[in-house]
C-alpha cells in the first residue's frame, strides 16, 4: 500500500537566487545555445526550475520524499515532471519555493503495484509574492507482487 499519510505533507520553504553562471551551462547541457541564457535578465531554459532546489539556495530548505522508506518498498523510478509558468523566470530573480506532497496514489498492474508520489513546488517572486512557476514531480515506486 502506498504511504497515503504523506499526502498533503508540507515539505518546507526555501529562497533561491537564479544565478548567472549555472544557467548557460545548463542550457548547453540540454542542447540550447548558451549565448541566449548568459546575462542578467535573460530567460532560463524551460526545464531549469528542476535545478532551483539544488542550485542557488540562499535560505531555508525543503525536504524531499523519504527515499530510504520508499527504497525498501521496491524499485524507484522518475515519473512525470511538469512545469506551469505564470511568467518567464529570469537570471537574477529571487524566488521563494514552497513544496508539498500534492498526491499519493497507486495502480495495480499484472506484474506490480505502482505507487505514485507527487511533489509540487510553487515558486513566487520573493519581493512581490507574485507566482512565477509551479513544478510537479512524480516519483514511482514499483513493487513486485
């Protein structure tokens, strides 16, 4: 059975600065021309919000899923990842992210029980509070029957 008690759990808040140096490196790694992502005020590549929690934290911290508890349940897979933009994130932005476990559910297949854990991080402009982006990440635990 999926760990339903995790649904709705608040994982914390953190502040990040979208620093200039990592963005063109990330852009090149995903096949974009880094020249368009190198100056203060330039936009970031579309999937860059995935990095914010790991690259640029200035204060606070967010927790992740309890991987050690999940690992004993079966194979862990990266599932769906999605981004919803309220405005274009730019180099130099100072953002505040608030993460929750938005959903927990399971699907029974002929060979395994698949547990789905969905984390959602809402990123807002630190100064104005205006929303910037929402990042949804799904982790799948595949347990053999």
